[in-house]
C-alpha cells in the first residue's frame, strides 16, 4: 500500500485527502534530522512545510521515497540537487498562498505609507500624537514590482485598484504579458529611478541575491519605500539601514529576513521599518489550500503518475497520464534497447516524435527514453535524474516533432551517436502495445519480452537452424523469433524472445556461430 509521512504541522485536511484517496498516512511532527533520516525511506512520499530540513544527510538513505511535497512555494529547506540525484520528485504549491501573500504585501505597503504600527503603539500608550504620523497617499504614486510572476501580478492588480501606476522588472516578463497586466516593463535601473514604492516578488537565486544592494539603493528615487514579502536575502539589510538613516529611503516593510527565525536584525528597532514574522502565507484559507493541494498532487503522482508543479521534472496532468502510459512503455523500451546495444561512450541522443505522439506532452517521454538508455550503463538512473545525469556527461540531447503521418500513425525514433557510430531504433504502438519496427534502418516487427537476444548477422543460410539447436541443447526455450534484413545476402538482424536469460557461456557460443557479427542478451 502507498504510504506517506506528514512531518510538519499543516491543516488536517491534508491527511483527510490522503485517506480519501486510499493512501496510508502517518503524521509525525517535530522530528529532528536524525529521527527523520531513520524513517524517511519507509515512505513513498513526505509532505512538509518549512520546518523539516531535507538535507543530503536526511536523504542519504531514501529507500522507497518517490516524492517530496512542499505545502507552499519556497523549497529552501529541500536539497533539490540531492533529491534529483536520488530520483525523487520535488513538488510545491505555488498558487495556494498567492492571494494571501499578495494581500500581505499590499497591507504592508499601506501600513508603511500611513505609519500604522507606530501610530497604533502610540495610541495604545495613551498618547495623542496626531501630528507625528504624517503619511502619504498611494493614489497616483508609482509602484515598482521586481518579479512579476504569479504573486507579483496579483499585487499589480490590487495596486491598480488603488489607482497606482505600476512598472515592473522581470527578465521573463514578455511585452504581451505586461500589456495584459497593464504594467510598464522596465529594466532594473529604470524601475529604481521611477518607483515611489518598490515591492519584491522574486525567488532567491544567485542572480537575485542582494538585488537591492547599496549600489541599487543609491539609484532609487529619494523618499522611496520598500516592501519585501518574498524572500530574505533579496535586500542587503546593512545597506538598507544606512539608506534609511541617511534619509534617502523613507522606510521599509519587511516580512522576510536574511536569517530566520529573526530574533535579531540590523533593522529591528527602527521607527521607519515595519516588521512581521514571515506571515505572508499565514491565513486560514491559505493554509487549507496548500495542505489540500499538496496532498492531491502527491496522491495523483503516487497513484496515477500525474506530475503537477514539480521543480525537477516535466509536469504530466491527470488527464495526460493515461494517454501517455502506453507511450511511456514504448519510450522506455526504445531507450533500453538502444542503451543495451551501445558499447561505447554516448555523445548525442536525437529523439524524433512523429504522428499522433507529436501532439502529446513529450517532455516526460524524453526523460523516460534517457532513463532506458542510461540505465544499462549507470546505476540508479530514473526519469527524474536521467536528464541531469546526461547533462553531467556532456551528452547532447536533441528533440524534434512532426505531426505528418508516414507509414505509421505514430512513431518514435531514438538515434544514438557514439564515438564511432550512429545507430537508430524506431517504435510504434499496435493496439496500445509497443512494437519495434526498424533497427539500424532494417525493417522488423517485434514485441519485446522480459528476455531478448539481439543478433546482427550476415544473411546466409543455416543460421536459424544452428541457433535453434544451440539454444535447445542449452535448455533455453525460444518464445518468439523475428527477422529482418537490408537486402538478400546482406546485413540482417534477429530479435528472439527467450524464456530466461541465457548463461554467459551460451552467449559465447552464440557469438561464435558462423555468420553472427554480434550477439547481445537483453533484459526489459
């Protein structure tokens, strides 16, 4: 039975979803790294929030773990390369708390503009300092959004409702999308020079770390106010403190910090700074949404093979999964055949999808071809880590599609280029079952059983009889026998399904038969 672990506190709806889908679930929160490392391999999946730290040590013995589900957006607490190498799918829920986080950013901007926290504290203290809390209007001000993805787009929409002008910097924002959102796309320097308020909504990467450093802050408009509800580390906090003290930056509203939990910070205690303890996703609605979503995504993957919001492999929707299933079998067989037939280092792999298959989501099919191809050559390869392993070995991967229908209504061709040759294998589906239809340019029609013999030979009389006698004497039963040849007396191939893998000494005898060029025992 499929079994998952919930290791962080989250809405009980997550466990309810798992149980309703027939997935066994254990809820064990508060485990330390050592305790989690001991049991994590017992589960098919683990659902986490931000408390569980899935480090290389925690994932050192992944056992049967197949999927990590993060109820939320950030996966800073998951070692993604390590999980990928272990073949574990890592999913998040990027949309469950988008509205909540965007609303928090707007709330922080309003609080900063009107000095709400300081005015609240003063009034509670019995003071009446009306003249001390002069604010600014948002109407007609320019909001600069750094990172205009899902959350940034919602913030832009809400800001426009407040009659603000919105400009955005995002390298991945197209002109068409900017027009659709009603925002003006600028480069970073242009945004810094024009924005009255700046709100950050970008992930923390090597490129975005300290995107607002001392140099950037010096380029901002005097009196600018800065809001960060995205990730700590996007702002150089020391530089921001200096800019506020100098009066160049009027104030900041922060929900995230370079070091969390943030019990100390250079910006704490400054009257111009509004601080909250990473509350962006902290609403009851958001917590329920992300809990339900992560459970549904994990269950869909473990039960049906659907992949949603994965960070380290191609997504496959629940609707696509059943359509792709027979093609996944074909892709793995083609990759497995090519891998077992390849004897020297691989330089490039070219995968061509023709006919009906070209209209489908081919990214997971390519990953499965790579898994089948590299699996015979390397240990621990699966469809999650196969693309990474291929890249690490400088294997060039090409993919092409054509909806044109030729001799077959659907066709996948895998061409492997090694140091000394280029060889291809083609396959199709017949009644939803995989069939090999061409090898090295030679036509053949063969299913692949668990144990196969692949022979390349010269098309001469006597081979079939000699091979049959040899296998019969060795007690190896032939299940099916499929032949193909380029032309009479020329190059030929044979694919023979046998009931059991022949011993090495039998394969040596097959190799020594007259007219046999090469003989390989294959398993599928």
